[in-house]
C-alpha cells in the first residue's frame, strides 16, 4: 500500500474487511461464556399510572435469573437518565426538567416506555417470563401531536410542566426585528412542518456487559458514537459505581446518525443486571423494539415571517418553532432546536434583523434528540422552503431572490444577525455553478416535453449553510510507535460508516511520509482511547487537525533526536518523505529508526520523555461553515401522484477536499436520507390511542433504490481560515440540502396547474394525488 496524499481520492481501506464479512459489530462480540439474555417489558399505553406490578410468577419461570422493576431502581438509589444541557427561558428562568428513571416509577409516558427488565438463560425464556408479569395500568389522557400538545387544555405529559412547554427560548434582537416589520413594504408568511423520523441505522442498538469478579469491574460493549460519552453517564450519574469500575468498548458500528451518541435506559440496565448476577448479560433489540425505544429526530411546527423592502431585500425575519421533545428530555434534546440549529436560520443572506422563538413541547411519544444534522437540516428546510415561497409571492425567480440577498465575497468575514461569523465562501458563484451543472437554462424546453406526455415537470433549488466542526469540544490524537516499525494512532471519536480509518491514515501518511499500511487506528475503548465523540461533522476538522498537530510534534522532536544520533545541529535536520536528513548530505534516518533511537534517554533533550510517542489535543476556537446548493428536477404524474427524480445536482463548498471520493460518498448518503424525509418517511402516532402506527418496515417507508437519485456532485471550495487543513465539515451536508430542494421542485411542478404554494413532507404519491385532486379544479375555475 503506497503513501497517501491529502487531496487524493483513495478508496476506503476498511471496505474489504467490512464487505467480506470481517466486521465485528456488537452482536459479534466474542464471549468466553454464554450470555444471559435480557428482555425489556414495555408499556402498551401512551400515558398511564402503574397501580401495581406483580413479578412473582415471572421470577419463578423456567430459566429466569432476575426481574427488575422501577421499585428496584429506587431501592438501589440509582440516578435518572439525565438531560445534560442547561437552558434558560426568555424570562431568565431555567428550563423545566423531566425525570426519567431507567424503569418506569408510577407512570408510563409513551408506548415503549421501559417497565421491567427480565434476564433469563435464553431470550425465549425471558420473553415468556415477561408475559407473566401482571401490570395494573390506569390509562390517563395523552397527547401525541406537536401543535396539539402546546395548546391550552391539552393533557399534561408531566404534571409540573405547564401547557407542556418545558422551555420558551429566544435568540436574536426582538426589538430590531419588530422595527424592521414596522417599516416593511411587504410581509410574507408560511407555516410548515418538519416531520418526525425514526433513525433506523442498519445495525440496531445493543449492549453486552461482562463482569470481572477479581477487579469488581464491568466491560460494556455497545454500538455507539464515542465511548467517553457513555462511560461517565452510566457509571457516575446513573449507577453511581464510578467510572473506574466500567470499561466501555465499541467495535464496528453499522450507522449512528446521532442516535448512538446517547445513553439509552437499556445500557445501565444491562450493566446493573450483569453486576447483580456476576455474569455476562446481553440485550439486542428487534426492529419493533427499536421503533419504540430509539431516540427519534426532527418533529417541528414552525411559523416563518419575512419583512421585505421595495426591492425584495430581506430586512427582518421572525420565526416561531414548536419543537417536539417526546416524553422526556434526552441528553442534548434542548440544544438541538435551539443553540444547535437556530443561528442557521439566517442562511447565506444579509438579513440585518432576525428573531427566533423556540418552544420545547413535551408529547407522549419516544423522546427526540440529534439526528443527522441535528438542528441544521431543520433550519435549512424552513428557510429555503420559505425563500422559495417568497420568490413566488414576489414574482422573482428562485435564483434572483437569493442573489439579491446573498452575502457577497467582499463582505466576508461576515457576522450574522444571530452572532456567527462566516470566515469564507462565494455563495452566488456556488449557486450559479450548480445551475450550470443542472442545465437550468434548458429546463423550459424539458418542461414542455413533459407536458406533451401528460406529465408535470418541476425544478427546485436550495442553498444551505451548516455550522459544524467547531468550538468548545476538543479531540485528542495519541501516537504509539511499535517494535515492528508501525504506528498506532488512538482517537476518541468513533467511526460508524464514514471512513475514519481511511481519512486519518491519509492525513498521517501524508504528513509523516510513511506507508498507510504501517498505520493502525484504534477507537472505541475507554481504557486506551482519549475522550472524544463522532457528531456534528467534526471528524476531519477537529480529530483530523489533531492528527496533523500530532504529526508535527513527532517531526519536531524527531529532528532533535536525529540531530543527536547523526551528530549534527537540529537546525540542519530536514524531514521529508518519512526520513530525517542532514541538509546537503546523504546521511539520513527513517522515522522508525529515529523512534527506536529516541527510546535511549541520551538522544532526548533534557526535560523530554524518551520515545517519540506523543499526543496532541485540538480545541477548535471557531466553527466551520460548509455551504452549497442542491438542485432537484423531477416529473409528476398528475393522475397518480407518483413522481420521479430525473436529475439531482450538488455544488458544495467544503473548504478543502481531503479525499473527494469519501466526500462524494457522504453527500450521496445524506441526499438519500434527505430524499427519504421529503418523500417517504413519517413517524405516525394514532391520535386516539397514542399507538405508534408506523412501527415496522411494513408501515415506515425508508427510501428505496428507485427513489434515491443518482447525484451529480462537484465542489467550488473556499478554504476555511479557522483550521490548518482548511476543511469544513461534510458528513451531514447532503441531508441538509436535499429536503428543501425536493419540496421546492414538487411545488414548482404542481403550482402552475393547481395554484398550490406549499406541501408538507413527506410528499407521498397518495398525499400528492389528493393535493392535486383537491386543487386542480380550483385552478381551472
């Protein structure tokens, strides 16, 4: 395997192993002894009081080892599954809290709420025993709709949370925004929904815990996005055994998308059961259980208003969002619709005054939290769907309304009305290049050809900007030189499909000049890996930059060691292509030879530790702001409501391309998820019963191969100025730009024939046919 260079399109080095069955996921964990199997009894009610639980018959059932309930949680003195984000309301008071025990205590608040844990020798025995548990439920009124839950008189999910509003938060200058509306020549308004999604990672969540009696220490194996996030929450905050008593390990991860960052209640349950039984306990959910328990995403109702001057310039924007948080506040739940995404509601535009009000709404549903993009897709969908609506209301083209309001390159760095500073970008050029790639000018003739065949053709664009990979959260890279002339790098983040092994090897290989096959990557072991987490498109821009900094530290120290061995001045030592060399001579030492020599203290400067092993922590002091333009062209059959995406073009600004092939894969995957949200995916709870109606793949429509389009992808990069690699985050971008581009294309197709100006996601064939049928006659009249 050759040396990798930064900027090369290298195929993922982990793919041969994963594609040939060599991956080791949670359920593949090798165990020394047979594991007891855990099964969670869950609430069949959306909201009910638990009057009595009788587990006596279950406890005596064949193979049963232990049965736990909420009373056992109380007796053990365990903590709740916490919300980790403080937040202040508009009036300065702190947000409300929603205590969430591992197992329900006195009340259940959503279908799937954990009620009891049964551990038996086999999974079948645990399931059979769970059926013997007698639970006396007294149903209570429930509410599952986001808008409905926030209305006066709605059933309360938590008695102490008035009107189910757990926080009422604001951002921006309210007075300046009101002043802008007062002087506006025109005000445009739109209400829209961002539909709730189930994550459905290819590998379900799962947890296996082993116990070492000698050290009274547990090892928890699970599919997650960073073990250092999991360990303190499980060990310190919930079980209170202390982090030294728990090792957390993660192997390969079959998708995370935000959902696997968090501690779900089953993780501490499995550790608890394992320690109580002093043996291995395993919990792997089936898909129905995952639908009822995995943290879900999105679910907003928003009202957007824009004040415009006589030239259709944006002078003020006012947005109110009702964000559904489910039955309990999850780890980062208050952060996602507020600080994570709200500042992106200014987009790429010069809008001088913006005011955002977010109301966090409790509902009798599975809790929500981060899902790919974590607040940024919600913001981009709202704004870009709204900007297209404004264009139509003002009679301008979608490109013209954007061009009039874009921030210009000469104005960068630009501080937005919501406090972010964009360090780089050429937003109109990116849009124009996307239009050229999509042959925007030729659309009219293609539309005419479609209409001749009885089809309606539409084209929609969406620009986006994402705040990611930034300040306040460090990543550390650790290097260890091995005796076999190889290098092991330890990182705190966790690959879950993005290609971390390839990207990090590429950076290290390019900087250190050594073959990539000599570099091993270790992630996912709290005993040896540093703190870190995968999320927020931050791997390359933070962990990658840490790897770069680590390589530079190794080279700097290596020059001093090489100078000692070669009996030269360190100033005369040069490093290139994996070797240290005395300038102007042929006397050289390889990096690995220097690493061996460095173990001898006599070659190491005073005050320095022997060896070239080292670490480097990157604490970013600023965010990165990737941006781009998506253009979707599609055709609608008005008689059936079916549609086909014919062309999909993307022009992105990722600052610098570490590996264009990896970037393309990330964008393709994100577009697939975004198209799924726009056209097929919807989490449906029955209003009357509170039951999850879309609780299986029979009822929840993930995007199929015939829906996900081929993507024509390219880049027009403006290097980021806030990190030495010049990169901007990329992992979530496809999922951010796709939903508004698709919906804008649908409205473009149907508006000339129906007058319809908006359609909420997902636009399924059935919903589109109904919309066309209801409005076609009105337009004709």
